[in-house]
């Protein structure tokens, strides 16, 4: 199982991005796929700061020696309008790249989201 990194600040986001890049380099990901993962990790971890009161974690793990799985778990209040958010309709003020969950989903090969009043968990995978 992967180690969890707590996300409480901008610095934590940068550490998470560095960890993802190191893993992708080990798998010889293309530059394009690396950028897709970096943008997705940035958006997903930014959501922890912006929407979950900095109460969340991220983990990375190798998958079958040819992919990277990212799991983001927060202890926020959940996403009440998930369908609108995932369709890109629900636009909120943002500080990240503005792509949000819908953009992260488009950039990853697999994307699952689970949300409740106790928090949100996102599991996504990118294959090289």
C-alpha cells in the first residue's frame, strides 16, 4: 500500500507533485502523460485546500509496473452537486488552473469518485 501525504498547504501540493513526477520518471512516462498527471494532481490536491478546509491526503502507487494510481481522500463536507461538477457546469471561484474535477477526469485513464457528508475520495489511474 502507498504512503499517505497530508495536504495542508501549498508546500504540500508541491511535495505531492514532486512525488508523482519521480514515480512517472521511473516508469518512463511520456512528457505529455506526465503533464496530464501533474495537472490532475494539482487540481485534486488544490481541492483539499479550497473545499475541505485542508483536511485531506494523497497517495501514489505503481500499478502493474506500467501505471500510476493516485488516491485523494478528504474529510470535507462532500460534493452535493456532483453531476453538475463532473459535467463542468458548476463553476466556483478557483485558485488552481480552473479545470477542476471534470478536467482531471478527462486527463486520466480511469477515474472514480465517492462522496458523502463525511468527505470525498477520488481514485484515478494513468497508464504510460
